[in-house]
């Protein structure tokens, strides 16, 4: 009995030591809110800046260069769109996302294939007895080849494949929506730049007319037929015209950079464009109701949301089947070699029925998550439908408004030009005041701006309408000659 107690003594001491360490660890863990240090570096509280590790700045994008064949002629909207689709990083990001989603579909389909694995454990064992004697070294090798195949899972794999297919179709339409978004951005920058160039010409004409008014006021003042007030009013009007022209030039420079950026070119790339034809009259042949109905069938973003609802349905079906029994086929072929003994081999073949009994409520929360994702997808679809229809509605009536206002603005510009010519002649003979002269100039300048604005708003509204309906198509252009 003495020897037995002495034999158990070291084990009892080790057990007590282990229990003490476990108790100390449990006490420390219970007192500390973050035993693993995951909250370190999150700052002192809300509303404060967090110190994050420094990272090198991202590399500058490698902007494309305008092809030499397109540097000496005015670029069309189709040519600039061709450049944008090949240079804009958003198109490459959408394409990469589409490829990743296709790979996920491949992963889902791989569940229908068997899995084959080879394991080769190598082991060297040395044993020493309590008396200090070493037994002979044992070297073993046990290669094993295993085959596993899922025979039946009550449709869980099929539901996952359906979900991956729907997500892939949604990604395809998202890629199309990205292409159309890039094209729409080019159209906006293109027409805005053309409008600013037309406005620059209008402000330049107003500046020339202000110079003529000042010249006339100075001539009449020297002849004693105009007061110094007329001279000051003409100089003030000239200063205002110069300021308007300077602001228009700065806006034009910014819009040139916006168009170059939309086309994926360096911001300082000079781009030649044909002048805007304000007399062109694009027509709208469909009603707003027909366009909204067409958008429901053609808008890629809306159709992508529809496939996301289908993917959520398939995800819910997969979640409902995740706790059902599975039937699997398994096969093993193994070999065992040990020094001092001859090699042995063994094999097995069997069918396994797996019935999940309790998974810690994991299935319950998987189903709840799938229900929530389906509700979210449905709500997102409804929101996109409303947004798309509103975009069609607003763009349609913006186009109609600009189309109806343009003839009036053009008539106002024509009459204002005639009125200015008449007032200018009357001023030179003393039948009109400088105030009449400047007022006629202001009316003509406003009419010119209105014509340009209405023309640009018409083209911008038409571009927005095409984008909302989903009819913006990439240009069918080949690569320019080097």
C-alpha cells in the first residue's frame, strides 16, 4: 500500500497543478472582456480617430493614350465610347466579378463528383522504459487511398447549383449594367462639354458686343453726345462680360478633363469634337407608359435584381435541406510497412447514412438567414423597380420640356439679335440710352444661353432615358489604325 501511494504521488501533484492552472485561466478569462486581444488598436472610444498602420499609396492608374489615327480629326461619341469601354477600370472589375461567379458555379457543380485523396503518414517511434532501457526504433509508413461519393442528399446540391446559376446570371446583367453606366457617363461628359463650348462662344459674342458698346459710348462721349454715366455703364458691362467668359473657360477646362477621364485618357489630353448642332430635333416616338414597361424588361440592373431574388429562393431551398440525411459511398485502400515486419494491406468498401440529430441550432439560424436574405432581395427589387420607373418618368418629361422650350428660345434669340441691332443704331443717333443698349445686349446673351441650355438638356435627357430603359449599346467600332 505504501508503494502504491508513493507511485500515485507525482500524478496527484500534477493533477493538482493542472487544476490550479485551469482555475487561474478561467478566473482571468472571466475578468477580462477581451482575453485574446481582438479589441486592441480600436481606439479609446466612439468619436475618436484610430491609429492604423501606414500603407504605401496606391499606384497611379496607367491611363491609355489617344490613338494617333484619332488625334487629327473631331471624335464622335461612338469613338469616345469605344475608348471608354476599353480603358475604364469599372468594366474590368465587372468582368472579373463575372468570372469569379462562374468559378463559384463550378464549385457548386463539383459536389456531383467523387473525391479521391491520398494520405501517406510516416512515423518514427522511440520508446524508453521506466528502468531506462530503450526499445528498438520503429519506422512505419501507412499510405492510404480514400474514395468518397455523396449518393443522395435530398436535393441540397441541386439547390446550391440553382443558387449559383442565378447569381451568375445576375452577375452577367450587372456586367451589362456597368457597361451601360460607363457609356452613360461618357454621354453626359460629351454633351456637357459640347454645351460648355457653345456657351463659351455665346459669352465671347457677348464680350464682342460689350466692346462695341464701349466703343460707341467713347465716341459719343468725345463728341459731347453721351454722358460720363454712359461710359461707366459700358465699362461695367464689359467687365461683367469678361468675368462671364473667364468663368466659362474654367468650366470648359474642367469638363474637358471629365470627358478625358470618362474615356480613360490622361486629364490633359486634347480632344477635338464636332460642334453641337442645336437645330437637330430628335423625336420621342413612344409614350412614357410604353418606355416604363420596356424598362421592366430591358434594364439590366432591374433584371439582375430579379435573378438575385431567384438566387435567394434557391438559397432558402438549400438551407431547408441542409439538415436532411445524406447517403455516401466510401472506399479505402491502405498499406502498412514497418521495419522488422512484412508489409500489410487492407481495403474497405461501405455505405454511410448520416442523420443530423442536433447541430447546436445551426440549421435554425441558417433557415432564418435565408428567409431574411430573400426578404431583402425582394425589397431591393421593388426599390429598383420604383427607381427605374422614376428615372424613365423624369427623363421623359425633361426631354419634352427641353424640346418644347428650344423653339421659343431660338425665336427669342433671333428677335433679341434684331432688337439689339435696332437699339445700337438708335443709340448712335441719340434715340436710345445706354441703358436701353445694355438691356438689349443682356436679353440677347440670355437668349443665347437658353438656346444652348435647352439643346444640351434635350440630349442629356435623351441619354438618361436610354440609360434608364436599358437601350444604351456599345458602339460597333474596330480598333483604330496605328
